[in-house]
C-alpha cells in the first residue's frame, strides 16, 4: 500500500545516475524533495499560461487565476478549513507568524498582557513574540521542556491567567520531534480566553491536521517542507479573526477602493495578499497537496512511526550516541537530533556527506533549546515519505566511520 520504492521513482533528485554514492537525503525537516508532478506543474504554468492573476481579462490570465484559486481550495480542504477564504498565501511559515504578530498582535496585545510559547520553538515562533512583547509592553513566558523532551504541562497550567492573550506552540518540534498534547493546550488556553496559534511547519507535512477538530485559532506552515516549492507558505485563521485583523502589507490587489484620502480593503483572503503573489509556487503547492492526499496522511504518519522505531533502535546501538527528545515513536515526528561523543556535529555531517548521507548540523534555529541542554549544536537526521530502513543503515555505517576517524 505504502510503496516507498515506487514513491522514490517520483523524485528525480533521488534517481540521478552517475554519482559515486547515491543520495541518502535525511534533511526533510529543513526542506523536502519535490516530486515530478510538482516540478512539471510549475514548468507547465511558465510554458503554457504564464500571466498575472486576478487582473487580465484574457484567457491565459484567467487560466492562471483559476489554477491559483484552485490550489487555495485544495489547501483549505487539506487542513479541513471551514472556508477557502481562511487560507492566506504568504512566503513561508516565518512570514505567516510575522503576519499574526504584526497584524493581530499590534491590535490585540497591550501592556501587561502575556504571550505563552515554549522552550522548544523554532526561532520563527519565538522572535516575533519577543518583538511584539517589546513593542507593546507585554511579557513572553516559556513552557519548560523536560529532560525527556516533553512539555512541562504543570508549569503551563501555572502560567495561565486572564492576562494570557496568546499561546503560540509548535505542533511538532523540528529538533526533538516532540508532538505536544495540543488538544489539552488548546482547551486550557481557551478556558482563560487566550487564542492558540499552532506552528504547523513540521506537523502539516507529516501527519493529518484538521483545524476544525483541533479548534485552534491560527495555523502557520510552509510549502517547501511538504513536497511543494520554496517561496510559498500558508496562514490559516478563523474567518472572524481574519476579518477583524488589519492588513499586514499594503499595495496592489489587497484593496477594494483607493482615493487620495484613503483606502478600503479587499475581501478575505486577498486583503492579506498584497502585490503579485508567487503564482507558480501556489500552483506547485496544490500539486504537492494532491500527491500527499494520494498517499494519505494517516499512511504517511504510520510510515514515519515505523522508520523512527527502526532508527531509534539502530541509533541506540551506536557507541556514545545520545538522542534528544521522546523515546517513544508515537510521541514524536521524524526528526532525530543527537550528539556523537565529543565529535563536533559539523564534523559528523561532513563525514556523513562523504558517504552520500545528507543530515543537518547546528542549532536548527532553536538556539535557546540547545543552550538549555548545554549544547552549541546537534546533528539531526530527519525522515520523510521517500526514506527507507536502508537509509537508516547507511546513516549508521556513516556514524561508525565517524567513530573510526575521530574518536
Ligand atoms: C517548527 C518550525 N517552525 C517554523 C519554521 C520556519 O519555516 P520557514 O523557514 O519555511 O519559514 C521551521 C523551519 O524549519 C520549523 O521547523
């Protein structure tokens, strides 16, 4: 049913002949590879109907507008939005988070208010809140992460008060892999009147996400981590929240009427899409969503649980290797960050690269989390739909080589 060998055939980058070592790509947490369907959809747009959207009264422009808006509906259905008007296209998850921090944040966060986030956030879901709090006299509080990589829920509950206006939390950590108890967080945050923003940059590509079932208020994610192109991201929010928010950027396309005295804003979602959008990228993202739907998000999640189970088992047998984050595959996603004795993660990564194994080394845009664990950097291997247990084996062989060379 979930035929990885067949999936691999759909990814040109994984099928390049003539290289001395085949590519073992273990960095999908940073950015996923792209299937032919996505590459060809973008190529077809440029070759056959390249034109601006929402403007031209001629055939190729209308075709481009239709394809652009069709992608929006696909994305809306993918996360079970109530309505396609709730899907705002941005450049990436980072821009989606900044959009909320500037537009909603400036209008709603006042002196004395509290924003809660966690110690395991990507900088994209941390710095915008620090900056918002600094601008408006609010405070940011961080839910602590335990040694085992879980959120300290008792500490979270102790932070809750009527001053809390926003809880901004990742739905899957890009470093520890942790999947926090989101339902519980949302219920408790709503009970004190706070809105909940989910950073879905890792969850949306890797597991089923249903915004209505979750009952969250905002969800931010990036196209390039879910088989789509770079340069396209999504902000979802409940329609009434978006309607009440002022525009983030202003200019063409986001207006209804403009005069020398002032302007009025376009309807949702275009109120938040100023200027010419990333048309080819939006179309590509729609094809990425089709591809994921064909595989089935439940199957994708199960494949990752299987591969993470195998990877944790194999990695635990490597001498001196320390894994961060939950030990149980059901509680984590496909990102596994680790240290290997005293060997610097950059050396580990470089030696693995010589074996054709691509991993990430560094702080993975989560510097405070690394500092908390007393580390400057870790090595991170991350898995997705096109990875197999043989990729784990190649990683382990590479790590043994690191030990032989450096330990
Ligand atoms: C959890 C998480 N949030 C946010 C981001 C930011 O995504 P982007 O760089 O696509 O804006 C990332 C990227 O790695 C991430 O892993």
